[in-house]
């Protein structure tokens, strides 16, 4: 998608709640899981956005740093109560270019897939591993790609239909590079607005290999923050651990 940059998604998505999309409501479960992993320690969120998870995590006693490429998102977080507890860094989260080491690095709501090519995803794993303290964990909330949606090179569907609003999802798939170019189209009586997104999905085994290349070990994969058994249906949470001792 011509002109798409690392900050584009965040800069355009700041008002998505206003168009009737269901908001994620898993903050409590996510924070509980992450607190248990961090104990309480120092955490780094990749793609922190408006602080949906980072702020309540900081309230639980975890020292949180958040990195995001979108200054618009970071400003929205800064305007929220308790934002002073989170150290905000503007930058490309693939580089994890922040000072210090961390007991926990994490990305929620499929944010990791916003890294749009395999090489960048591999580099992110390597940079995260370099920032993790021995015994630290890399936690990702992701989804298992649905092969049925990838049969055709493109797809469109209606996400929301109301008297005063329609939200459409229009996608083009590249099954070789595993990339998706997508536009959410919000049509209201006041006009039309576009919400662009580009991402690269990866299969769980591919991510496991990226982790191994970075020196991290698979600790577990679960069907959500509740640690229910992994079923490969929809979303999941995975933990990769840096060895406590150098190998």
C-alpha cells in the first residue's frame, strides 16, 4: 500500500471506537497473566498505543516502558490518568531501541503482525532477546491464520450494519509473502472514512523458529490469557523464555 509507514496504523486508528467496532475487553485477564510472568519486574510493551494494557499493568506495580511509532497514539496515552507511570518512547518497536533490560517484553492484540515482512519479524525477536534479562519472557497475543479466508486473493465483508452506519472490511491477500493489505471503510451520514492496515501473519511453528534463532525457548502456548489448552482456533497467547544462564 503506497505511502504506508510504521506510524500509519496508529495515526488512523485512534478513533476506531467511535465507529462502533467491539473494543477488546481482556485487559484484566491480560494484566493478571503479565504480572504473573513479570513478578513484578520491568516490562516493555511493543506497540503500546493508548496504554490499554500498559496503564493497568503499571497500577499493579510493574515498571512499564512502552514504545510506539504513532505520536498520536502516544499523546492519547499521555492524556489518560496514570500515564506518568509509563515511560513512553516514540520509535519502531521492531528495533526495541530503549535503554535497559527487561524481565518481560510483550505485544497484545496481534500487534506483532504489524511488522510487515519476515526479516523485520526475525529482527524484532533478536532485538527483544537482547533486551531481556536472563530468565525473562517474551509474550505475544496472536491469531492462527484461517486457511479458508486465504483461498481467494481478496475478500470483503460487512463488520457492522446499523441505521446510521456501515463498516466494511476489504482485504487483499498475498499467500507467498503472507501479507494482507486491508482497509476498514466506515460509511456514515456524515461521510466516509478509511482505516488502512498492513500486516504479515505467521504460523505458530514459524514463530517458534524465529524464537529459536534468537536464543529463546518456547515455554507454552495457550488459548487465551486464561491458559486454557491451545486449540488452534482463533487467538492464542504464547510465551518464549530467555535461558536463565547463557548457553
